[in-house]
């Protein structure tokens, strides 16, 4: 008998409403579930949303030729809390995905370096993300996709502006 999972069925519209932020949250949870279901056995820290965010930030910086990121850089890039990033990095080190080294210019900081195993795990995860993206955007025209991206970027900027305003 198949075990029922909380994400097997989307909630009824009456519960979810047609409120765009609520829909976005639900879609994000469903995407996270899709990633979990397609993850290789023993995916470890990368099975967690925060782990994927940290990995994506590290890989992007490396691909773009930036210096290795510090933990502080990762907090800013991922919008995760410093203790969360520290815990994720500890697990990434345990799993052989990354290593931390003291900054050569300032011993108060650690720089985070990907290992070859980390790069390989990122390549695999990016393939799963692309497959999920294709499912999400199925049937959308180029124009619809661009319009949706622009709307979501505006929503993202609104919440970032609000959070920064509250920090002042």
C-alpha cells in the first residue's frame, strides 16, 4: 500500500485561495518535494533547501571567477541566518563537498572552497533543477515566461526592500 505523503495532493483551492504569495509558497514546497523525490540516495546536506542555496552560491561564484566566498558572503547571498550557514558548511565539510580555509589576508574570516565531489554534486542537482523548471514552465510562451520572471523579480525586490528597511 502506498504511503500517503502530505504533498501527494495540492490543497483545495478554498484553502489555498488564489492569493499569489500563497500560491508561490505552495509551488516552492512542491518543487522542494520534487527535488527530494528525485535526489540520489544519501543526498545528505544537499537534500535540504538551505544546503542547495549555499551550494548554488558557491558554484556561481566559482563559475564567474570570483574569489572563494566567506561565510558572511554566503549569509548575504542566501538570506539564511549565520548559524544556519555555519551548520550547513559543517555538514558539507563532513560530506566532502567543501572545505573552509582561513582567509590569507584576514585571519578573522574563512573562505569556502568547493571540492571536486561538491562540483559533481552540483552538476547532478542542477540537472534535476532544470528538469523541474521544464515541468513548471510547460506550455508557457517565451513572452509569458518573461512576464512571469519580471513579476517575480518585482515581488522579490519588494520583500528584500522591506526586510532591509526593518533592519535599519
